[in-house]
């Protein structure tokens, strides 16, 4: 629809411009831009890959791409490998990209997908030499995809090894089988990072989705449509009710695989699908012209749904059932936040100190990753910019933004038991009888870890 296309185009433009605010002068990118000591290798590769994919849809400055690629290749080791450089605000963003081999494969893929195949050649040589020692399915899937993209002489060997580790069942073809694992025991007093080896138990299956996504991409690149179809079938069955998956990274990889497969299978799609459910009797057509459009039907509750497809090609059907549950008992806040003012008597043009304190108390000894603090400024006041700027001198406060009467701050990794305290000034703009305002804090990649407080009301005379 034209309005959806217009919205998508607007989001592409604003997203691109916003992403450039995280760019360093040397062409690299990092979680907090110039506030970080250096660019992040993984994030720069991720941005390069994403910008290259967007080139046909919106304006992307070629200089931004070439400078990012140049910065990446400038960090390459003599043997063609890459090692981690820079800070990543939450290691789960990287999915299973842990260790030299997987990081090298990831960076090589990003370079090749962005059109810098010659710059990736040394990395492909390195991966060819490492192939026989790679055992885990995730790394093997990513390395196989990199070797297929690079037209490596060892791509066939990699594919043979990958297929030997495939799991095939009635749901399709997939890799991983990590399942849910218990937390590893850690020495007392040491916090775990949320990386591959110590991920939250319910996060590990997402690595299977990523591994299968890379496996599917490798099969598509190799032209193996039969096995690619089985991998795509397994991925489609793991989508949530919104069409996505569990984390940023597995969603990115799985959607790329499903899109690539859809393009492969679209040429001969010619299906008529009949849906019967109670009084509902609808017929849907799927053709090469509309194969990539989601067709949605609402069916009556409590009746059997009968689906019949005739014709040629493949289509995915997904059933979403929504229902209410009694509210769960409110969990203990993981963050304790306090917002206070240094006075209650205020007149127009007076300045007040806004004192903020946040303590991190997680249920397990885990780092918080990137933490977002949303501090409400009292009604009738505005934050004083120079006092916000001074907050960046604190080592754990990496960035701030203002949005209306809110000051949004981004805090680097907090350890269990850590407290971050700071103050900024706000100036009274006009007389007002104020009300208490809500301030909140949450872990960006685990948003259910949060805390809230309501500050006192202030009257300006």
C-alpha cells in the first residue's frame, strides 16, 4: 500500500541519518559513537552490511561504505583473521559470533555482501585453512556461507561437513540442537557477561535459529533448493506472532535467509488456497506478482480451520491465537531508581538540581549490558544543556538525548550491586502547579529488567 511504502521510506531515511550519529571520524561505528575510545569491529561490519543492503532503497553515501570497509580491513591480522576490537553494548547482539573464526567469517560475509570481495580474499584463505578444525554447527554454518560467497575451492568440503551435522525431522532441516542449558557455575563474586557461553537459558535456542539461517543462506548460494526449502520451512515454523524471532541478531539472519529463499522460489508460484472456518469460506491466490505480500484472514473463535491448497509452488501458513491471561504477580525491580530535587520553593528562571541515583540488583550475577535511563524533567522546566554535557565526563555515561521533558541517558555495563549517581540542572520557564513525573530505567536488551519511580511535584510561582 502507498502509505506503508511511504512510511518505510521515511524510516529508512531517518534510520540512516540517525545511524550516522554513531560514526567515528575514521569511518568506524560503535555503540556510543565518539564517546567510545574506538570503533567496534563487529558493529562496523554490521552497519556496512546493513547499509549495503539498503543502497537500492534509499540514498547511502558511498564514502561511508568505503571508509567503513577500509577501517575494517585495516584491523585484519597478517594471517587474514580478525579479532574483536571495541565495545559492544550487549554481547547477545552478536549472537553466536564469538571467537576468531566466527568473527572472521562474519566480517568476510559483510565485506562480500557490501561488494568488497577482494578485501575479503585473505579472510577466505584463513577460513579455508581453519575449516577442518571447526566442529560446532554455528561456526560451521557461518564459515560455509562465507566460503560459498567467496567461491572458495573448499566450499564443497564445508557444505559436506555442514550437511553431516544437520538435524532433519518433520519440522524441516536445522542446525544447533543447543536446547536449554543451565547456567554454568561461576566463582563467587564474579559477574557473567551475556555472551555465547553464559547466555540466559531461554536465549540459547536463538543460536539454533541463527545457525540455521546461515545454513540456509549457504544452501541458497550453492543452488541447493531442496535442502534450502527444508531449512526455510524450519525457520518459518519458529517465527513469533509478529513474524520475527527472539533477538535482534537471529531475526536479522533468519529474515535474510527467508527473503533469499522466497526470491528463489517465487518464479513458479501459482497457488489457490481455500480457507474454511465456520461460516468463513475464503479463496486466496498466490502468484509471482504477490508472493511476497502477507495475506491475513481473521477466523471465528472456537471452530475448526480447514486449509486446502492446489496448484504449483510453496507457501507458508501461520496461525496466531491471542488470548488473555490473569496478570502475573509483579516481579521485584531489578533496578532501584531515585530522582530528587534540591528545593521545593521555585520561581520563574530559578535553577534546581535534579539528583539521580540508580542501583543494579539483578536476579542472577549478570552484567546489565547497555542501560537506558529515562529521567522526567518537572512540568514547566527545561534541562540546562551545559550541565547535561558535563555528565559525559563520567566514564559510565556514554550518551544523552533530550526529548520534550525527558532526558534519556545511556549507561555502559553495570555490574551487580553497582550504583550510578549524578546531577544536572533544570530551569523554571513559567509559573505552573506541577505534578509528580515518572522516571524509569531498563536494560536495553533485556527490557523486562527495569525500575520506576515518581518524583515529587514542584510548583513554580
